[in-house]
């Protein structure tokens, strides 16, 4: 499965659209994840979208979903914007949360800085800010193993 991961689009729908087209040019997307601060931007693009999973960020008007655990293609993913986990200071709280939820990957935004690391077998991923032209592609194989690439 191929999953586009965005965060922090902050209304820059043109950049978000360009990133989406770039990822789709490499192959069809099975899902899209948006990690907040622009949680409505995808829906305002006016295009057909695969299933979308999203959480709200600190700049979204209706922060109704701040943390979400989803299962996609056999992998369990933890989605958060990250401001409640203080990811600008460190990622310790996010690491502990990911281990408690027993997920294969924890995805966050908020810092606008791309980051990918493996913590105790859990992929911790920040796609960077879509408003700055950054995103990630998450791939889940048939066994539920997760890998990612930053753009």
C-alpha cells in the first residue's frame, strides 16, 4: 500500500496539490494522512481522493480529533499533530505513547521539520510542512511492515 503523509499545509492548497500530484505520478495512492494545521485543505482541492485519515492541529478551527490510531493494510499507525506531546522539545512522550499503543509507526507534524527515526522497532515520522513543499510516502507491505520516504 502507498500512503501520502502531509502535515502543516496551513492553507497552501497549491503546494499541497503539487505534492499530491507528484506522489500520484509515481503510482496510485491507497490512502492519504493529514497530521493537522490545514485539516480541511485536502477537501478544498476539488479532486477525488482515496480514503483520508486526519487529526487536528493547534491551528485548526475545530480540534475534534487530536490523536487517532488507525489500521491500514495490516499496520497499526498512531496519528497526532504533536503539540500535546511537546514534540518541539523532544519526542520522548510520543515514543512512550507509540509503545503503549503497540503500533508499527507514529506519525506527527507541528515542528515543520522532516524527521524519520526508528525507536524500539517503531517508525517515528514527521513529513515536514506541506506549505514548505515537504511530505512523505508511507509504504506498507503484505506482512504489515512499514517503511517511508521523505520528499
